[in-house]
C-alpha cells in the first residue's frame, strides 16, 4: 500500500500491514526530553535537541510525544522544535505516520507562549459556561499554532471532599454544573462541529475526586449506580453533546480494580453504555501503579496486558509496560486482535489530526488553517472570569468601602504576593517545576539526598527558602499583574500595609494581641488578605499530590483574623483559595468575607474593584463550604436520609453540632444588590413538562438600589422512586444582569433526561410520579417551588 491510497475507511487495512513492533509503538508515548542534548546554559532560552537519537530509541515509530511543554521558549521556537522532532519521527515510522503531541490546558495552553486563565474552579464560580468556550477556543488556537493535537483537558471529576488538593482543577461538586462546563470546554477546543483540528481529552475516568479520606490516588468507595448516574454524567454529556474525542483514566481503584485496568469501566460503561468511540490514554505512569502500588500485577508485562485488555489504548508518558506487549503477543499470551483494536483507535485519531500522509477526515487538522491566537480575546475572557468568579460570602454592609472614606490598613501574608493566585497547571507552576528540581538536584533543599531522590516525590517535598525565588518568577512571567495591595493602592494611594501573619507559623515571632492592636490602631477599616498556596512544588498546602487532613488556613492566619476582630475595627477578609476551607471562625470574626478562587493575573484588579465597589460581585459557589471538619464530605445533592438536609423528615445528625447545615451552601454568593424570583403563572402553569422538557417561567427582580448580576438556579427533586434519590438536583441555571429596580421574565428549560437514574433492572430512566421543581439563588435560598407529575420515561 502506498500513502496515496490511504483513506479513513482504510485504517484497518493500514493496521494489517504493520508489524507487531510497529503496532505497539503506536500505543506508547515518547518523552521528548530524551532528545535534549544538553540543558540550556544560564541565559539560554531553549534546550538543544539531538534528533539523531530517535532511530535507536524508537525504531518502529512513535505514538505520542510527551512532555512537549519543556521545549521552546515562545510560540515560534516551540513550533520549530516540534516540526524538527516530527520530521525525524516520520523518517522512521511506517507510512510516515507522525506522533500525536499532547499538552495540558485546563487554565490555558500550558507553555510559556500560552495565554492563561483563572483556574477551573474560578471559571465554574461564574456559572457562565460561554466564557469557558471562549477561553478554550483561544487555547485550541495556541495548540494548532504550535503543532499540538491532543489537549489533556477538561478535568471532569466531581470534587466533594476539600481535603483533596486538586479541587481547584475541577468545576466543583455538582454533576449538572460540571457537565455544562465540560461540554462548553470541549466545544471550544474541538469546534462546534469538531473542525478545529484539536482533540479534547476528558479526565479522569472516573471517581478520582471521591478518593477515600481525600487522599490523592486512594480507593474510591462508590457503588456502580453512583458512578453511572452521577460521576459519569459529565462524560456522558460531553460525549453526546460535544463529541468528546479522548478520555484519560483516573489513578484510583474502585472495588479492588485499578481504573487503568478496569474493563467494566473502560469498555462496558465508557464504550457500550456511554457510546464513546474515541481514544483512551493513560494518565502518566498509571499503568505502572499496578505493580508499584496496587500490587495487582507481578510484572510490567502483566500490567500492560491487563490495561490494554481492559480498553486502555495508549500508555503514557513512555513505554515502561506496553513495550512488553510484543513478547506477550508473540508468546501467545495476548490475542493480537486486542492490539489491533487499540491501534485502530490511535490511527483514527491521527487521521483526524492530519498525521497520516494522504489520509484526512472531514474537519481534520490537515484541512484546518490555524489562526493566530487572539491575545486580545484571551485578555477579555480572563478579566470577565475574574470579575464574575469572585464570590461575596458574607457582608453586613461594610463592603463596598467608600473611596477615601477613611484609613484602610491591609494585612495578611497574601496581600503582597502574586503567586498565591495561581494553581497547578498554570504558567507559574510550570515555571516553578524546573526551579524546584534544580534546587533539589543541587543539594539546596535540607534533608533531601539528590542521589536517591525520585521525581514523583517532587510534589510532596517541602522547599523552605524558595518562596522568594518562586515569587520572583511569578512576577517575571506576569510583569503587569499587581498584587492585591498594589491594586488597592492604584484605586486609593493612601492604603497602608502592615505585614502581619504567615503561611507558616513562626515560633520565634508569634502573633500577640498587643502587636496586632498597635498595627491597626489608627485604621478605620482593616482588610486582611489570607489564603493558601496551590501548585506543584514548594511550600503549597493544596495542589496535585497535596492532600490536607484539615483544609484550613495554614500558619497563623486564622489566629490573625481572630486577633484583628478583637480590636473592634471593621474587618474585611479576602480569602484566596481554590477549594472550600474551614472558615467558620473567620466568618464569625469578619464583617465581610470575599472569596477569590485563584483568579490568576487578574486577581489583584478584580479584588480591589470589588472591595471599593467598582465591581459588584456576582459569583456563586461551585462547592459547599463545611462548618466543621467532621462534616466532610458534604455536598448539596446528597441522598434522602443522608447528609444534612432532610426535606421530608428528621434524620440522625451530629450531636455536637448545633447547626448541621453548611457554612456556605452550593450556589451561594451575595451581591451589593438584592434580588427576588417568583413563579410566573400569568400565561398558564409556571412549571410544566412538554415534549420531554421541563419548563419553568420565572419573574426575577433586582430589589436593590445598585445595578447587578445574579444567577437564577433551578433544582428538582423526585418525590418517590424505587431507588433512593438526591434531595435535590441542579437541572438548570441562567446568569442575568438587571439594573436596580428592574424586573425581567426568564424561562429555564431542562430535558427530563436530567432526572434519569439507573433503576433496579439496570435500565436508565424515570418512573411516573411527582417531581418538585424549585427556583432560587442557591441550594439553600429557594424562593419558589411547584410540583408536577411526570410520566415514565426511559433512555
């Protein structure tokens, strides 16, 4: 066969002409860092590549290029490096097949050349999925302009336990909210009709965010009904509504089977039930977990057979296990058809990405002319997310502050730090990684032996003394981004700063009441900026590989807030965090609490504008905030008879908590305006079902004296079913902007399928009966409701 005869329907013919070695090569990754001849000298911009190594390292071709984000220093150099590597790969690969190049991009294209956005949790706090579509479109443009194909985003995990350090990478706790944002992201990346040439990869399949004890990669204690109906819902929707092209497994195990080797999960559920036809790739080193951690395989060969037989098409980042598949096939221990099935999926994706000469598919990368990334659009979206993602948690009227209305004193360790506003998979964490590794390998980190150091330990390694280095790097990358203090002073130059509090308590300089009182004695109002650092390396308390037994403000910050409250000065507390924290004492001590959910380079501007009333906060929480550690996990859509909310009867609670409810409920978020919503029955029933859609016609009024925006939320609960259902489900929402005193009518719609569940017979649907539809401004601020009767319906 010659390349000129290749067409998409001939992929199986192409597979039949490959040797076993060539097939297996297509199922593995190759770390592009293995081609780096030498690290860049100080002052050099990019590493030097030696592609002459490739034939010896990968003589049969390359499936995917891993760690490509370490190449280049700008868009042009990255593209040039990737073109150089791809040309070398095509020289050795059968039929000139190129390699899929993957990148991370949940907060923007993860490279020095990429535009950055606030973290996913901040994006979800906007409750405006269209912003995510716009951001993802920019990210896809960066991908295509540099030669990338596969974007390892979005993160579609439900995060219901804030002890888990990766909450900030998710869209929160609720299946509907996560699904809506996931679909929006995939459409932005792949294009409305999949024509962008970039393929999105949903992760992590499945239940990763529900790990036991909030420990990263730990067992997930979920029944199959919860997996299918709740945790798989975002994947179901992204596949059906946006044509999701890729899936990545999760690191955890469910019911004793690692997800990376779970055939029920990766084949029966994902493909047979959810209808997925795309490519399944491994999270980095997850195949190896079977031998190293789970002890479910006694050799790399066995780990590889188990994973590929379950439905895992590609091992990443390298071939530590899948390289043994050749021997397994030749020895008769693995049917070659299993390999052929996986290779067919890989080559179908490559055809779509334009990587097989002479073979293209409709909307493939070969037919797509990449547009230059729109930096202006990126800046506009970044600013919009920051402005609409801030959440006003509490306010007794102290906010907004009047401009020059008195002496403002700013305290707290987050007041004059920039890096705190960035999470993992951002420009800042990306830049910190090599700095941290260099510090470890050159013996700069006390108690760490470079000779025995394992790379994967980098996430947990404490790095005292690196704070100034990391902060300097954040300010170098984002030169125009102000800290909160600098932004406040741009609005009011008279703002004063007193450095009080720390992310780590200093036993030699403990806080005391007299010092705090003296520092703010002349203040008319105190602004305390507190929070936690989130990222990959260093002194973070949240991030990948960072789980926390008690998700509270680290160091002496909680004590600082308490001592500030004791002075009697009006206290505004700004909390910078990418996950719910234990803030009960902070809330009681503060006159106002403003959450800044890792807003990136726009954080300073947005926070300052909100504090002084230039901006009216309108964000809503994508996650529930507990009052007490013992409530975890806590989320609004818990089952009847469990959790904190019992709409139809009293249940057992904690006898040492006077209030079992959350501190701040899912969907909560105040404004400098006030709003009301009522049912509109002026033209017939306000709530009804027609044509498989639930319609709710509502009247929304800005009852305040300030123009503002709010998010109207629509919930539903099934009043009776043969399996236990949630006390409420989010089924729809809409963000509205209303001038003071204005009223508008809005109709929210949701397919009846949103209420489907797996019945006792294993089929999905809804039984005939009553469903109550509720509308309000948060899960605990319901203003109106109506009960309708729905007929039985099945999927």
